[in-house]
């Protein structure tokens, strides 16, 4: 006859949080290091100019990079696609602010072309992004 042993399970009274804290701090460091690069991931060096800081409103960013490619909210687009997207946004968000970033080596006429598309979408609030001058 076999004898049955009684086993008692002891309750867990503490939780080991060390590995969770290590993971949390590692993720925090990764986000701190990568976040600044996400906003300005497109290589553009805007011209230098003194201007007032941009107010924090609903805004979209249009970038004209050094190769002449138009980037709307981090997605490359053609001038026609840009016009369609801005028209749609202009109808749904009347107080929308459009920020235009262009490389300092791009011809002035290309920036004016983007401004014409923005005006054609009936968006009135437009700003050019520049870099502060060294005084």
C-alpha cells in the first residue's frame, strides 16, 4: 500500500520587481534617445532667420528636402497628392496651421509652388520654419 504524502503549497508573499524595473528603465532610455530623431528624420537645413516661436496648435508639416522631394507628414507625395490632402484637411479643420520646411539650397520658386497649393486649399494659417541666426 502506498502512502500518500501531503504537500502543502506555501503562498507567495513577495513579488520580484527587479526584472520589471530593469525593463522599464531600458525602454525609457530607448525612447529618450530615439524621440528627438523622429520629429526631424528628414535631412533638411532651413535658412537662418530671426522669428517668433511657433504657437502650439493643430498643425501639419510639409517638407521640401534637398533633393526636391515633397514630404507631407513624413510621407513622400507629389504636388497633386499634396493638393488633395490639403483640400480635405482645409475643409475638415478650418483653423489648421501649415508649417513649411525647405532646404536652404532649394529654389525659391519651389517653395512658392507649395504656398500656392496651400492657398488653393483655402488654408490661411501658414508659417515657414527657419533656424535662428547666430547673433
